[in-house]
């Protein structure tokens, strides 16, 4: 099995990760965005990590799209009775994860250690790595000023127009040793069908990360992305509106244009096949398939097809010309 | 209605408070021990305050003796599944209280403000005041060294022999302005049937507090205590064993001896009526009644009788002799 690294945000990235794990087992490493992480009620919450880890453990609530299946809401309901507005709904079982994590971080564990230990305890076969152990916080510039990501995303239901995006703290962040090793060891890298701006963006913004990807490509590791925009609509979340308001094209081609510098190939949905020439024009190979991962079989199929597509792009490592 | 101040710890003090509130309504102020307070999972937990406040709001679980009625345990069960040992069981609804409180404290509210606001939100008629806004932590000296109170009380099930008790931080603690005003305004002060060493002890150890009580007595305010030891047994908790291992008598008379310097009178159970002469010998008036507060009627009856007993001890304020 090839060793595959996926860069991922939440739901879309998690579905592809689930398919990749079904095919690859422990040969999959997912590097997750931590820019959405935040603290609420003093608890450290990692939305993207947990969505991916819960999905890979088979514990996710597929219908709701976040959190755990068979969840209850007694704590939040009681908070509401105390007069609070629990706009960030944390399920009872999910809260246990946050309590456990916050305890470990308070004890001085590195986020990567906390993540790996949590994955072991809930039964994740693959490896899920936070993109960095440093604090990076995605902030959304709107007409009403800068909003913390979750304020924009959950509390304000993504309604404010997005004028600008920044990743506070990213300048001094570094990829972890585990992230570096995973990319260096990868046979293929897949950028998942996650929001290219606020899910993939923070990962690529970590100093040194795009250099690591470039070095891997030079060493013969193909890098492909899977579009999270299908028929001009984000499958989940505000990526389409965000692309538009930031002056980008809200299409698979718009995503491809954003990520092109880092890619060899781009997978998109068959309904967007008419965009293939435009994407090819960016210098990318393309592959069109049914990218809707509605069930386990579809996830595994898209995973297998993405792996095969990437494998087909493998070139011999470029040898520096003797001079 | 007389304005009554009760000094209280957890369950026993809460039952009497409940009876007093039924009789007095808003004319009751309960000053609660904060020495048992602690931080778990980053959440600030106030066992005695919450037992009293939940009881006064009619939300307590009478059978369990702590926490809320109709409680669920999803968070703790999920923590256990993560491999943790949740020896301090926090119910789901109870957790909401701790989350809410911890948020307010983090925002910089004084503990007294947090307490009063919480009471307003859950519907407490009386006033419940933390004994201090400073951090005081009861610690138990055992043959195995010093243990934090909850470590001794909950985790170790009160099994280690108690050699010594200390209240860390009490030297620099001060009674709050609210506590001072309540004692100054009180027509009667009642020391509830709580553990005299670890529930009442910390309150009396606050610098200036016994002086406030002495000043109130000089001004004509009777102070009485109700025994929490009945027939040589603590009604709840380890007070009996603690008294013995600290070289005290584990009887109502032993409690009376401990508290005598601050008291005019001492109420005890009729089954301990044979101890009345011994207690009278301490200079205290006594009153024997059925002190077991098994239901609302019994609570109100003990409250009424305790108020009447204290009223009967009222003396004219001592007038400094003109010189």
C-alpha cells in the first residue's frame, strides 16, 4: 500500500479520509487544520480534528455532520436554563472529549500527543496529526470587523460577507516533527475536498509547509487535490460564497487555481467535466468521477480512484543537473 | 421575621437552611464553607455552596445527598470510556453549573457575585454567601501525608485516619463585605448541623470572623448551634471519626465543646438529652428536640424550634459601663 498523506479540514476531508483509511489502514496520515480550534467554557475544542477522528473511529453523526452519533444534550440544555445562549452546541459525550483533552494539555502534553492518544482511545486506525503544535487562529474580516472563526462560522451562521481571512499566529508556527516525517515518507499527497481558504489555507500557510510539499514533488511524490466544490456549490459550508466574496471563481476550477502551485493533478466531479480544459490550462492533469461520498462504498471508491489517479502521475524523481 | 444568619457546610446545613428558608424567606442568609471548593477538569466546583443552593431551589437529589435530582451521567460515562477514572462524579446538569460559574470567574466576577447570580437563576429565595472571596483550601493531614479535601473525602472515601486539618490560604483570607453586613444585621446566628471541623471550622478560621460573632453577641444577638452528631454518629459524613482521631469526643457534647466559645446555646437531639448537663457545664443553654430532618415538615419544625430557642436567649445588649 502506498503511504498517503491527506491534508484535511472537517466534513469533506473526513469522508475522504474514511475512504482512504478503508483502503490503506495505518498507511494513511491525515494532517488536519487547527485554525478553527478555540476555547469555550475553558475547554479546548478542535472541530476539524474531532470530525476527522470521530469519522475514522466510526463514531460520527453522519446526518448532523459534526459531533458524535447517539449524542445527548443535557449539559447544553441545563446551560440554556441558566440563561446562557449555548450557540456552540456541545453534546454530552463530546464534552467528555474536550474535558479529557483540556486536562492533558493542562498537564503539558503537546497537542500532537493529545491527538494521538485520543485516537488510540477511540479506535482510529490511521494517524491524524494537527498541522502544528503552535496556536494558529483563523479570523474572518467582515464589514463588521474581524471575527473569530467560530463566531463567524457557528454563531453568525456564515452570514457576514467575507472580505479577508487571516491566520493569527501562523508566522511563528512550525509544522511538527510528525508532520514533516509524514510528508517526507509519503508516496502520495492528497488535498481533501475541504474549504480551500479556511481549511486547507491554514495548513499551507504554516512556514515551511509548502516547501515540504515542493520537496516531496521533486522527489517524485504526486500531489493531487479533490474538489469540494461541485456544480458551483460547496458540498458543505460556505466555501462557495467565500470564494466569490474574495474575488475567486466559486467552481472546481476556482479551487484548482488556488491550489495549482502545489499540485500535479486535480480530481473533480463528472458534472464539472466541462471545466477540465480550464484546469488543464493551469498545468494540472484532471480526473473526473462521481465525488459525492454518500456511503462507505462511495468513500472507498473515491479513495481508490484518487489513489490510482495520483499513482498515474508519478514521475521519476527530478535529478539536479550536474553542473 | 428575625433576620437569621446560618453558618453551614453541605447536607446537614442545607437541610436546616431549607427549613429556615421556609420560615424566613428572604430574611435568611447562609454563609457557606468554601474550603471544600476545588478545580477539576479546569472547572471550579463549590460542593457546599451548590448543595445549599440546589437544596434551597428544590433541585437537590435528596436520596443521593449531593447534586441535582433527575440527573444524567453521559459526560462521566464517556470520560470513563476514554479510560479516565471519574472518581468525582459530575452529573450532566451539574456540569452546566460548573461551566457557567467557571466562565463568570474567568470574566473576573467575584465569587460572591457569581454565587448570587447563580442563585437568582435557579430560584433561591434566601441569600447564600461564600464565606470569603479569597481561596481557602481545606487539607487533611494523614499518615500518608497531606491530602486535598476532595481527595480525602471523595476519592479516598474518608478512609485515611485524620491526624491534622489545615485551611491553606486562610491567614490572608477576609470575610466579604456581604458576610460582614449579614452578621452585623443579624437578629440571630445559627451554626448549622455541619461537620464542626471541616465545614464550620474554615468559616470560623477566617481572620476577623469570630470577632464579628463576638461583637454581634455583645450587641445582643444570640448565637446557637445545632448538633450534627446524634447518638454519637454523624448524620452524614466522617465528622464522628474525625472528632475521635483528632482527640475530641464524638458526641453532641464534643461538638458543643468545640464551638462553645462562640455560642449562647446548643440544640441537640432528644436521644442525647443525657448530655445536657455536660453541655450546660460549658456555660451553654441547651435545647433537645427531634433533630432528624427527614422531610420538609421536619425541616421547618426544627427551624422554627431553633429560632424560638435562640430568641429565648436574647439578652439586652451589653452597655459599656460609663467610666
